C-alpha cells in the first residue's frame, strides 16, 4: 500500500513543504530511504522502528520504501521522524489515511516513542498556513510557539501512541494556545542614567535608536563605550507584533528561542575572535549568524579593529541590504539581518592617552587600515567618547542625568512619525529606507542643496554617505517633531560623519 504525509523542512529561517511517500509491499524485509537525506535523516530508520515497537504499534516486516519529495532538494535534520513513522502506519493500514489529508506533521522521535521538540516550529506553521493545511501536529513543547500564527490549528502531541489514538478518534487534545508573556517579567535592562557625562555619545545613541542607524564609538578604554552600547536596547521601542514574530522565528530556527513571542529586542555581543561564518551565518547546513540573531535588535562589536578582516568585510551586504544570502548546492538561502550595529574601537593600538602614546605612524596606519573604507562608509554615526574627568565620577550627584525611560519616550514618538510616513513601503524606520525612498521623503530645497554642495568636498561624501546623511537629518527632525528637515538638522547629521580615518583606511 502507498501513503503520503506532508511535513515541512527548515531552510534557513523559513520552511518548505516536503511530501513523505511510503510504500509497503511484500518482499524481503528492508527499509530504504531515498530523496537526498543526510545522515540524521537516514538514521531515522532506527528511531522509527524502535519508536513504533515501544509504542505498542506494529512495524511491518516487509519491503519499505520511503521517498522524500521533491527528490532534488537535500533534506537535513531529525524533524522528518514523525512524518515517516505516521506514513509507515498509514501505508500498513494501522491508521486511517483520510485523517491525514488536511494535516501536516513535524517532530523528532525518541526510541521510546516520545516526541522531542524541533528547531523552526514557527517556520513550519507559517509554511503550513501558506500551503493551505488546516492543522499541524507538533511535539508538545513546540505547540505554544506554533500557536502564535493564526489560520492553522496547532496540536501538541506527547507520544506516537497518542498520535495514533488521535487519528483513530479515540483522543482529542485541545488546540494549542500561545504563551502569553508576563508583563511583570519585562526588563528594559541597564539605565542610561547610570552613565555620567558623555552627552554627545548619548545624543548619538538616541538618534541611532530613533532611526535604526549604525554607530561607531571611538575613545580610550574605560571611557564608557561598552556601558553605553549595553544601554541602547533600553531606549529602543518595544517590537511591533510583526517584528516580534520575525525575532521569534529567527530564534526558533537557531534553536535559541524560549517558545514565547519575543517581547524585547535582542542584543548580541560576539567576541572578536569570531569567524566570518559565525558572524553572518553559513556552514554545510547553513545556520543563522550573529547578525541574524540580532535581527531587529542590536549587534555590538567591541574592539572592531581586532575582528578579522574577512569577518568585518562580510558585514557589507547586511549593513546595506538588511539580509544575508548564502548559496549551497545551487540554492540561495536568505537570512534576515536588519540589526542596528554598534561598534567600538580605540584611537590607536596602545590605547594610551595622547600624551603617553608610543604608537609609530606605521603602527597607527596599520591599525586604521583594519577597517576598510567601504565598511566605514556604511556607518551612519561616528562619535568621540572621551574619558570622563575623575571629579565628575567621584562627585556626580548634582549632575542632571536623563533616564532611559525619558529617552525611550522620545524615540517611540519619532518612530511613530516614521511608521505613519513609511506605511506601505516595507520600511519600519528611516534606516530602512533605500535611495528612492530617501529622495521621496527627504526633499531638498535650495538652502539644503546649497549646504550639501558647500560641504561635499571637505566632508568627502560618497553617494552612499550622501543618502545616509539625509536619513540621519530626517531622524533628527523626527525627534524634534518637525515635518521638514532644516539646515540645523543637516549640520548635526554631517557632524557625525567620520573625517580623517577614511582616507587612510581606504
């Protein structure tokens, strides 16, 4: 007899449909698995056999052939176990096949027949909804995550025996419900009020948070660069439902999700020894990199010149396009990578104060050239972080410091203005705008055009940098609740461009 079962395979952070075809017929007892399975999929034969027998079900001692269609696409991972096992049951007449017509299944089997959670359950539910399936059967621990998507009934199944009871109509579980985040558990992290001094750097972070712009902080060690970067998530607006779903889907595909809808934006801070593959993703079976895990959040690169040149240059495409494309086996996988990048570095290799610096001009040039010109051109805001005077650190009680909640309120108001302006364009904030949207939403009058022409030569603005300056000026105007960009906004945006380094680094 022949039976077919629908399942979904994880591909990057998305899923594609796979049809598991099972043929059981008389002959020598052999279990053949075809359709470009990897080693983990081939080993499912042993898991399925043991799970069926330990669940009180019959494993047919006949000729079994399992095909994973489409056959030209490589299959990887243990998430096909459940579909293969149910296909064997249906083909051998142990469960009714008509109960599987509008259902899809995903899950890993243990030898005892228990269902283990899988990566990418949310992607599987989205794939099932797009393919028109009415329900998706997944392990119990993936059910709450899958229930975040409307339009598909998600059922959590504890064991293979229970699934057989469900298909026979002897047991019916409740439809899964999404796990509701506990608002009392929300923590916006460290407060910006803890940072003393650094008014210019705080202003740069506020602009970066309001418009989704990238930041580079340059200053001596101990000046507060890391302290400032770790407080950026606390002034970012909470993610919208669409953004939260994207964040949850990425983390589910990477196997680092909690099963709940993300309520906070991610913050990732990889060590400078990370490889290019770890930073942007890749591998024999491509997995998300740090830039993807920071999607819709913050990626902090401390000691940027210490990262390998290959790793840093791999960030060019994500910083420009907000995604990473990886080709494997003539197939292109796309990973979302729209994160706010915050980088920090010292002025020189020795990182001592200017009056005690021992770096030669050759060492200084070599240090600066670790950051390529094309990468620096993609940095929107560059700010100098000077060492805070000791007197201000010791006696700073009278200093007026702004709390993160106050800055976050201004950022949220600016983001709301951008969301209304960019509705229907696919962009969430000013940093997402491309050249066409920038020209449309930041029109230049005669005064602004004359100002840009006046500074074009001295500021050494490329075409890309020109557009980025306009986006920053638009964000500054949004923070001030102005409908039109003024010369003052443009001058502040130009003040954050990097001068001097780009000539040496190029």
